[in-house]
């Protein structure tokens, strides 16, 4: 069930008009972020939108996961919360 949900979330993120996933590496980071946030009480579309937003705010050279990066980039996380309609 987890892999189906993750695949669905990634599909939504890839094909959403708001999603700007540039390459396979970005898709991997977004998929990990969605997986990290599966326990949250939010629709998968909201989580996907948040993760794509966070990914887009990160440098292409970033080595931290989105989940790690958001802990030290509170302003960006709050902006993506608002964009995604989360929290």
C-alpha cells in the first residue's frame, strides 16, 4: 500500500500544473519527502505540492533531503505550507 501511495503522489507531483520537477534527481527527493510525510494528516495532493515547493526552493547542489533541509529553513517551509494549503 505504501508503494502505491508513493507512486500516486509522485505521479501527481510530476503531472500537476504547479509541479516543476526538473529531473529524475528532483523526482527522487520529492518522492522521499512525500514518503517522510505520509503519517501527516493531509491529502496526498497537499503533501506533494508542499514537497515540490520545497524542492524548488533548494539549490541543485543541496545534499540534504527536503526533510532535513526544512528544519533549518523555516521561512521557506512556512511559505510552502501556505502554497500547499497545509497546516
